[in-house]
């Protein structure tokens, strides 16, 4: 034969399906050409090849040839079905229907060399289920005899009940395969997967998400198989149900009920399916060709679906060879001829091509029953008759050209346009000559088979799982709150100084900084307020209360609130002696202001909490998180806090300034910040101004005309971010120079294991010939006890008068409660930022604190109550009230920019520290009117410490302190 690019290559042979005759070889070649076209996506029309002998004596040889073709196609990997010689049935049509029913078993189509998984026949099985239900109801349905028990029943209900018992599947269908129940896999498992994904996206733990999916799967399984009902769950979403309701073959002209199936309308869809099932069941009882044609239509649609190329699994690309049905004996015993007629009729009624290729052998005597001939008239004699192969190709081409015209409704009904009869002459049925080969379409796996396959899916799933696990680990390592797929990016994990992990950023959603604090030791929790105890609240208490306030604001006052961010140190480093005193007390002041404001103002206050880590060591990252959050939340009007002066303070305030956020600090005493940043407002007296006030005391310690030594002892900040110490040391050095002291070299002590190394410094200070009478201590409150211990025991200093001057960090010391003490003959003078005693008579702060703060209800609070004496709570309360006042001028929420502008007109009286007045604050300059207290601490005869206020000013009082007013004892 002449070959072109469309012709398949020769088959190397060597298999049991080798054609045994010349006719078989040519037929096999024609089949392979069609398969090659099918593989190339040209979708050739697939005829019903009806082969018959020209002489009756060759009928058995033709049947054997069809069996050889079947064996050959199986060897080539084609999905083939071979029919029996006889099927049960009262009529030939019923036997043909039984033949089609047998074809609904996927095992009939799966040869050992067939590619991809087995076929599925859901549409055909649905038709068989209805047929079985009608058979089970018997002759009494749908017209039972009068007086019978069935006569008074709803006939539609009887049918639906029977179908429900069958689970809408054919009778005697196994409900168990491989030990697993037959779930509605297309719907139950995806629904469970969606449940898992929803839980993961909600940032649940992975085991919670998987558990939710398993519970949902179990629930659907129970609903689908255990609870009684008329149909399995998701019946209306099955593909066979959609076909059942949309095919025009079953659409009656007078149909009045809806035939729509919808995901969102299960009840309406169920009613439509039930009505259609009843109509079909009635038609099945009427007999005729309807049953057979419906089965053929369902088989055809199932095969089309099994070879659909653009399906989710690309199964059409993975099955490059069309299915073939072989009928070695098509006659009245198996209904083969009626099946051929039904296939042709159904194809003529439908406009879509289907992939089924039928090869049937009929006896010579049965050929007239098919009526169709390939050649309409005898061909003209030719000098050289063509070979059988050439004639076969010519007949196929002629059949293809005539197909459109032969399907016309105006043609005779006896014509079967999809049937192509092939007469086989006796000489073509003899043995095949040696050396002859037949063709075989390409057998290489398709790209879809290699790429979109189970092994690829397993690999992809493994890679995705590994990537998901790695991403989940990365998210959990980086963020404070994360699930498998998502994370709350407002907070991040950072390393703490002691090697542990702390949560840094702005707390949103369910993040709580208290969850990252070390668990308290037994007995550490303070349950009541006694004279010798500190604050009775915890960070967790305050976070919970602020969260409840925020929830009420969002739920009841949308659009009528402003948001303030508290930014402070809410981590603890036990190894370094750092505590939560500052952060917890400042947060209490912010919460107290929120509670009072929301109770008395029409505009409400929402508070978000931001953590800068131990001693605000990560305040730059905190500021970036605040700025990022504020970019998409316009209700954020400013920041309260940032109460430590660090080397990172400039970058922190600059980040907030670029975000348009003003900052009101209660305790940060940096001198340079108000001079460099227009968005900086602080209630704390600056380090430079504090030191000048301490100079009033130093002047009294100076004896005129006598050389007196003094020095600055400061913590070493070379490896830290601390700038407060450096500023205190620098301004202290200048102050001692101005007062006429002979200054010794400044000393810097280091920390080891979180404790100051002061012994060598004390020895050198006390044992020399130049023992200082005044030490300016530029350190932290946690270092004061070790210093007093060394000075009280070191010869040269022990028992001799010595004055120590220091800044406001010592206001956090608890001298009265025994938390800190001073050495004998040592007098400590320190500044404090909040004058509470004088301001107490003009404020409701203490009544509000007793009402709202945790653990204080019912207590009578004073300015010197241990929970409030440090002034940290009072200062943060006043800072929050000042920022809120600027953000709600005119009793309306203000924008961020307006709040910044309004802060320079803030003047509020009756605060915990006096009058908060920013009206005189110059741009890029120092303001006046800070609250200040100068205190003296001495050791009493009983070993306790006595604190005495030398002089003070409440906030808003701009009158200068005098040396006379601050006279020491």
C-alpha cells in the first residue's frame, strides 16, 4: 500500500493477535489508520463495521476474523469489549439491552495492556437502576389493580422508595470495593478538603484542620449511608444526574416541572430529578425501542466522557486509542443486529461524535436486515481490479462522503447511515502469505500520560507537602501567630537577650504578648494589694481587658472611635534582672485612660498594643510594624510609649514620623528628640534639664575654697543600645564641672550574667588618695543595690559620708517597701518624673484606678500606694488622655494629620501629674512645665531607707526650682 505521513508504521508482530488472513490484515490496517487519526485529535467519525461473507459457507471464518481483530487490538493496547453469543431477554430488543447492560461493567473493557484506569459508566448505571426499580415493583406499577394495597399509594413515592433502597444504583452492585465504602467521592472528599483548607486559612493548628476535615467526612458519610432518605447526599451534583436532566432525548414537549439542577438549590434539584425518573420509568414500562436507545445513548455519553480531553485528569489525552466493541456473532440471539440499528439511530439523532468503534460479523442470511450497502450500483469493469485493501479504503471514503446526506430525516427509515457493510470474498479469507505485515498506530505514551499522571501527582503532592511543611516551619519560626498556609504578619519572633524568643510588633487579632512571657513561679502572682506589695495586675489581665474594650468599641460604635497604639517593653529577661515593671505599669495607665474615656465620651478609644522587646531592644522593628499597620487603618492617630532612650530611638521616631504618627511619651527623657522631631511630645523632663535641677543639690554639697573630688560612674554601653546612660553621664559630667568639683576620670562598669561588675571600681574609688565625696551614677535602677553593697563594705568608703546623684530611672526603685536600700552614711539624691502628692488633690485618677484597674477594686488608693507610687502608670495615663484629646477635638474623630496639629493646642487640667500643657511647646525646641521631683534617700538607724521629697513641681507649673527650696538636710 502507498504510505503517507498519516499511515501508521508496520507492527513488528510477535503477538497472538496477528491477522490470519489478507482480509484481516487490511481490516486491521483500516482500524489502525482510524486510531492514528483519533490520536491526532482529528476526531474521525467511527462507523459500525459490519463484515459478512459473500458466501454462506464462510460465516464461521468471518466470525473468527472478528475474534482475531479483537485479539490484535487487545495486543495493541486498545480498550476492547467482546460480546457473548447469546443474552437473556424475551425479545430481541431486550436481549440487545441486556448486551448493553453487560457493557456497563468496567472489567469488560480493561485488557491487561490498556492504558490508564478503568472506564466508568455512571449514566448507563443510572438507567439500569431505574429499570431495576421498575422490575422490582412488578406489573402492578404504575397502574395497580383496584382494591390492592398498592392502589391507595402514591406511585411516584413507591418508585422513589425503591430507588432509595437501591441507593440509585443497579441491583446486586457491590457497595464495597477494596474494603472501603463507595463514597460520593466527587463531592464528599472535596467538601472535606475544603473544610481542612478553610481551617488552615483561619490559622488553626494543622491537627485542628485535619480533625475538622475528618469529622466533616464522617458526618457526610453518616448522612449518606446510615440515615434513611430517598437519595444519597449530593445526588443532584453527580455527573449522571446533570446529564439525566439536560439531555434532550428525555425532554418531553409538555414538561412543566423545572429540569434545573443547581448547587445552591438542592431541594428544587431533587424534585426535578425525581420527576424525570418517574417519567423515564413510565416510558420503560411501555416497552418498544425506548429502553434500548436510552441505554445506547447513556453508553455513548459515558464513552464520550471517558475520552474527554479537557477533563480534570486529561483522561482523553491518556487514552489515545478509541474503545472498540467486537460482535463475532451479531444476530437475534444476542440482539446484536438491533444494537447496530440502535447505535445508528442514536448517532443520527445526536450531533456530537463519540469514540466507539464497532466491528460486527453477521451471517450472510442476516445481511438484508441491515439494508445498507457500501456500493449503491455495480462498479464499471476495470482492466486491473483493485486489491481488497484499496477497495476497503474507497468504501470508507465513500461512506464518509455519504454520511451527512444519509442522516437526513427525509431519507428512508430503513437506511442505517452509520453502518458500513464490508463483504469479504472467499479468496481474502485464506491464510496470510509469509512476510506480510499489518500496521500499528503509535504506541508511545502521550505527554499527558507522562506529566499529568498518578506518579506525577504523587511527586507533586510530595513536593507541595514538603514545601508546605517548610513554609509552615518558616512561618512559625518568623511570626508569632501562624498556621500551615498563612500568618499574622503584624508580629514577629525575635531572639531575646537570654536566648529565648520574644514576640515583637503590634498585636492584632488573637495575638497576646503575655503568652510569650515566662510562666510565673508559684507564689509570684499578687492577689491582693497590701502595703508592701506592688502592682496586683499582670500583662495578661490588661491585654484581656483592653481586648474586651476594643470589641465593644468595634461592635457598638463603628466609625465613632480613634485608635491609639501603646508601644512599650512587654518582654522580660530574667537572666539580666530586667522585669516587666515598666511595661506593665505603663500599659495599666493606657488601659485606665481607655476605660475612663469609653465610659464618659461619645467618641470611643480603641487601643492596640505593640511590644518592642526587652528594654525596647527591638523598637525599630516594632515601629515598622506599627507604620505598616497604620498604612491600612486610618483610625490609628498616634502612639503612646517608647519610654526608653536608646541609640535606635532616632530611627524609631523617624519611621513613625514618615507614617504621619505623632508620639506622646510619658517617661522618655531624651534631650535631643524634641529638638529633632516635630512629631515628638513627651511628659518627661529632659535629661539635660533634670541634671541642671540636680545641680541645685550638688551646689549644696560643695564646700567653697576646698578641693572636692567627684566622678561619674556609668554603665558600659559599648555593646548595648542604651543612650540614656550616655546622656546622663555627659550631662552629669558638665554639671559637676559647673559646680566646681575636681572631676576624676569617668568610670564604666560592665555586666556579667546580667549583674554589674562593681567590686574593682569600688576598690579603686575608695582606696586611693582622692576619694570622691560625690558620685554621679549614670546607671539603671537594677544596679543600685550592688553598688550600695560595695560602697558599704569597701574600706575608704564604708562609714564615711558620700553623696550619690542620679537621674529619673531610680524613681522605679522601691525604697519604702524594701526592694532597694542605701548603704550607711550614703545619701542618695535622684530625680523623679511625676509629682503625684501635690497633684493628687485635683485629680480623679485614684478613684478611677480603684474602679477599673485589676486587683484594686474596693481599695483606697493614694499617691504613695505601692501600685502607683513609681509614676509610670500616671504618666502613661496622662499621655494617652492628651493624645485622645487631640484626636477628638470638637467631639469628632480627627484624622492623623489633624491629631498631630491639635497636639500643640493641648491643655488638660486635673490629670494625675497636674496640667498637661503643650501650648507653649516650640517646634524643635525644649518646652517648660514638666513635672519634676527631687528626692533624698537616707538609711535609718533600723536599716530601712527613708525617702524625703526635697522639692517638686507638678506638670504645668513653669516656676523655676531654687536652691533654697531644694535645701538638703
